[in-house]
């Protein structure tokens, strides 16, 4: 059986739905962060594959006509990767603080301890 159409979009969909499922189905805060990172990586992959043209070259103008790939998605993804690392670090720092305050990183236990107070 052959994969229909463009296989990179199928990979993006699988990664995106896997990350989304992990983020909403798990109670562990670390697992939620991992799910969000998988989801984020699928978006990166989508933008990078959309910016590449088959037979396209770097947009450096030389003699003769050529097909150029758009560099803007790649530049935007570099910025998004830096922002993603920063937000992941912030999320992990918050998880550490939650662990210090509540003694757990399980969402259900945190909610029950919060309602008892």
C-alpha cells in the first residue's frame, strides 16, 4: 500500500494528533509539556516543508534564471524554536515550583489539595 499524496503532511498530522492527545489525556505536568513540545515540533515541520520547493535553490541571485526557495518560513521557525525553548524552560520551572508547593506534579492531586484548602 502506498501513502496517498504528500507523505510529509501525513507525518505532520500524526505528530500533531499524538502531541495533542498526550497534552489533553495525561495528568502528569511533565508529560503535558512533552505533548506540547511534540505538537510544536509538528508545526515546525509543517512550515519548513511548505517553504521548500523541489528543485529550488537558495535565494542568491546569479546569472540565469532559477527557482528559489522561500527563506522566510525557515527564519520564522528559527525564531519559533528559540521561543519554544524559552517557554519549555518556563514551564519546567513552574512544574518545579508546583512540586515544591504541593508535593506532586499530578493534576488530579493538585486540584484535590487545592479544593481542600
